[in-house]
C-alpha cells in the first residue's frame, strides 16, 4: 500500500459501481486497481467501458473470480455491490484476506449475519462501512448542527419519504424484487436511507420502540416468496420525539423529509441524491399566525441554507466524499468504530421493522445490542 493512494477492487460489474468508479477517480487518494466477475470477459468489457469515460492512467486488472481479486497483493480495499443475499460470504472472505470493505446497503439479510460480518472485520483489523453517500455530505452535518443549535426548538416529529415508480419490467425482472437475493425489497433499498436520516437527526440515539408494515407485496414468477414493494415504519423515542417513514417501488420519484420542532421545522426535497445542477440545501421554516380582527393569516419566515456540493460526478459531490473518507481510514490504518455502529444500528432497526410486520405491524420494544 502507498502512503497516499488506496488501491480499490470492485467485486462484480454492477451498474451502481460505475458511479463509485468515477468517485474514486475524483477522490485524489484512490485508484481502481481491479474488477472481478465470474466471467473474465465481462470484467474486461466493464473495465473498457468505464475506462472510455473515466480513465485511470493504469488500466485496472480483470479477475475471473472474486476470490482471485481478494488474493491479490495489489488490492487494499474492496467495494462490494453484490446482491444482499450474497454479501455475507464475500465480506467475510474479504476481511480474512485483510481487505477493507465498503459495502452497499442493506449490509446483510439479518442483523445476526451483519454481526458475523462485523466480527470478521474486527478480528482482521479492517474497516467496514456501508455505502450511504449522503452520510459524507456537508449538508447532513449542517442539518444536524441546525437541530443541535435549537434552530427549530425541541424535536417532536421526523418524517422521511423515499420512492420511485418501477415499471412492469422492474417488478418482474429487477433484482430488487427477488426474494432470494434482496429479501427486504423497498425497505432495504430505500427505507435504509429513511432510517438513516432519522438516526442522523436524533444524533445516533436508538429508538425505544419500532413498528413496520408492508403495504404492498411484490412477487415475481419463478421466485418463491415476496418482497415489500411499499412499506411504512414508525420509530418512538422515550423522551417524546417520534418518527415515521414511507418507502415504495410504486410511488413517483420523491425523496423528501421534514423535521418538526416546537419552534419551527426543517424541510428537504432531495435528501438522498441532490437534484441535478443544484446546490445541496435545506430550509428552516417558521410560520407565525397573524390575527387582525376577521383576517387570519400565517406569516412565513424561511431561511435557506446551501452547501458547496453539486450533482453526481463533481469533485465535491457526496459519493466522492464517501470514497475519499473511506480511503483516508485505510491509509491511516485506523478503524472508525462509529462507522461500524452506524451500519449495525441501521440493520437492527430494519430487522425490527420486519419483525413487527410479521407480527401484525404493532409497536415492539427495540434494544440495541
């Protein structure tokens, strides 16, 4: 390993990895050194396509198996965008090969599996981090600071919504509707971000009670079982605040959130992925009721806070910040325990939502373990 450059390997040729390929190229502290696939020709084709648009000076090496990439001394860290149902095996294999692991979300099928993965990383002194890009944006830190500074008073309610409309082809053929490979459906794919926003707002405090309910089930021909296609969840905190989220593969594109206090509220229109061509921002809102005899009106006071982050593929975008931060941890040879807890706590809450759903959707006690 160089003192200044992290050498990345990508396990699989998943489309989402193309975005992080570019993020690594712009990070300033990393290079893609290899890509693996069960099909060597496919790995080479993938590398050629990415090199044409975002080239590295040295062409990454194609590997005909994931284990071959993990066995390479030319790889320091791996990005794992494999289906959730396959991740446990390869994260543990990567940890045993002393490779640091950036993994897509949800990190596992169950919290028990996630614990095995984290234990393997700890035993081998390698970092694990889930790939939530907005975790590493300036905006999310600014949002938490605004809440901590009392800009909206005491938090009373948090609401998060993340959805997109999957067409018939998506519902019948996309991996995210495959109960074997992606058993959590929209909850794992979209609800993970909603839960994470709630945890950020609450400064990583765990809720005391959780509920979840599948509103719409999706199944596909030839695959046993179903996945949540629409899901709603509720998180309750002992000292008063509550939070809800809604995620869906059937509702139009929306990534909105509202954080309500007793003195105002914060609203975001694009909290997961900033809108193209715009600065990241959020609004702090206060509405005062003005009464003048028969005239009753609210006076709106809004402060918009913006941050110098732009759309995907810019040097200061959130995916670039994510891979840059991860590589910094690798290069410093330090393990950030907070990053491990973030991933595990999110997985545990997701699991609790599914447990509640299976029991009829009522509130159940939540204890972080």
